[in-house]
């Protein structure tokens, strides 16, 4: 009996151990992370040097700076166009804006495009959009292009005011998500952040794509009074060594970051990012969420008159609307704990279309090479692996666009290959060549010193324009 008892106890112990292992395995399976979430944080008209970690001595951005220390900061990242519509088209489609099918009914982006949001939705993601859309008229809003929820996205490029009710002539409140809501004093940047946080909380147990596309820091320049006052104190105690303005062709270029209202708007953007990051941490989602922070084009600082300028992009040349570096080079930071090295500064070249295949690769969704045809995934760079081969990058700005005249620029096509950048001002039959490694500010046109290189790049530019059927 004693032996039987011993064997029975041993058998029971084995059963208990196996049961415990099974339970632990079950718990382990339940605790395994789901597909990573994505927060795409897009700022409108934020210049390359409008952030402290990119060199600003005036604009205080502690939370954006914190994001950079926790992720990877890119020094040579570009918008695909010097204006918002083309740039946003590229992010959503993975294509150069020059390929866009123009339609009076649907604006720049055709409904036939398979957007980034549609691909995420097909992959089982909850998809959310808040803020500026500006890619088509009614019938081609975010909810028609793959987003389950649309807060404030419509055909207009800016609110009439950032304070509720956002301007009576503006129809922003007619968009689902902002109807019959708000009170005096509500600030649009805060409201869009509130809505994004609400979505994240409601979908914390599901994989999600939250695309927060702020209207700020686009005009009209309106800041919360307290933030404007704080910024003014910094500006008043700062010694500016450079003059207020210089000339780029016939336009005036702002050389000082001395607009307190604009600085206050940037502070609200920085606060918005902080609130999103805090929410992710409180919900235990931080480690399983990819955050992409970037802008849609350079800062608004180069126009035909001295009024209405927001910022300076120095040491870059010119700004929004322009094909010089100030119009297209943008801040870009990506964070994903335990997957992307912390505090890394990368000089890899990235352009707006590249976000599409990169995010698909990072979250494990199949790429759509027939859609994002002009893009190169930079996922390997984020993971610290070998860089993918980067072909030449192109930009095209048709001469007939109204804003080219307001900004003082002209229609042109750009090729950047290696260290060299050529701007083909095709409607005036002139071109400029720069070595960006040696001349970041594009002060020295070397086309006459290197005629063979200039002709080589000019030929590639003309061939590309023909290939994509770019409009003049």
C-alpha cells in the first residue's frame, strides 16, 4: 500500500506540474503582443529647424525632443512635395504626386488608389483619422478612403480660426466628429488630440492605425494667449545675429524665428504629442506602438511680401512652395521600443512615399508593390540593418499652380542623386546644380563648374518627367 501511495502521489504531482505548465502557456499566449499599433503624427507646415532637437533655439519642444531620444531621428528626410496636397497624396498612396490623376470631382487623389488606410483596414486594423485631409471633395473624404472614423477631415486646407467655432464661414463643424460640439475657448489642436485619445482608449485591445493630421501650424496664426506670452519672453531675451529678411529671387525670406504666436502653436503641438504618448503609457500600449512624427512640407517663410510669414528655415534655403531644401526637407522621428534603437541619428535619405511600405513591413502586412511604386521601405534602417539601395529622388511643381506666384517661385523639377541636387526650371530653360554635402544652404550653383554632371542629371530629370506624365 505504501508503494501504491507513493506512485499515486508521484503521478498526482506530475499532473499538477503539467497543469501548471499548461496554465502558464495559456497565460503566455494571452500576453503575447498583438500586431503593433501605429500613431502617425503629421504636422502641417512645420519646418526642418522648427524643433529644438533639429536646432531651434526659440521653439521649446521638450516632448518632441524626448521622442527623438527614445527613437530614431532622420536628418535627410523629405516631403514629396513643397505643398500640402501633393505631400499628403504621397503618404497615402506611396506614389510621387506627379503621377496623380487629376479629377474635378475628386480633387488630386483618385478613389481608385489603394490608400495606406485601406491596406491597414484590410489587415484587420481599426483606422482613425483626425484633422486636415485636403485630398478631395465630399465623396472622397477619409471615410471613403479606408478610415473607420473621420474627425474634421474635409476638402479645406485650414480652419478660419483655431478657436471654437472655428470661424462661421468655415464648414469644419459640418464634418462628422465635430458636429454640434464645443464651447467658447476650445482650441482645435487640443480637440483633435482629445478625439485621438478617445479612439485609442476605445480600441486599446485591438490593433489600430491612428492618423493625427494636425491643421497646425498652418495659418491663420493663432495661439493660446499663455503660450504666446511664454514664447515672447524667450524671444525678447534672445540676441538675433542675422538680419530679419533676405532675398530668394524676387521673394522675401524670413531669417529669424521671432514670431511668438507661431512659437505658441508649436508648443501646443508638442503638448499634443505628450498627451498621446502619456495615454499609450497609461494603457500599457507604449512598447507595442510605432510612432511616426513628421511634417508635410517646409516652414512657411518665403513669400512675395513681408506679411504672413511664420518662421525661418535657416540654414536651409527658402521655405514652403519652394523646391530648395527649406521647402521640402522636414523633421522625421520614429519610435518603437525594443525594435528601433534609442537615440540614433540617421542621415539616410527618406521621402514621403516611403512611409507606406515601411509601415506595412514593420507591422507584418503584405506590401503592395503595384501601389507604392515610387517608395523604398526604410524598415531595415530603423532596425539597424543594412540600408536598402536608394535610387534618385524626384520632385515636381507645375508652373501653373497659383501659390507659385504668391510665393515668388516658379515651376520646376528636382532630381537628387547622391550628394548632388539639380533643379530644372523647365519653363525658363534654366537649371541649378548643388552639392548638398558641401553646400546645405544651396548658395553656390556649380552647374557651370560641372557641366557634364549637370547635363547627366538634367537628362534623367527630363526622362522621369516624361515617364510619370508630369503636367507643366
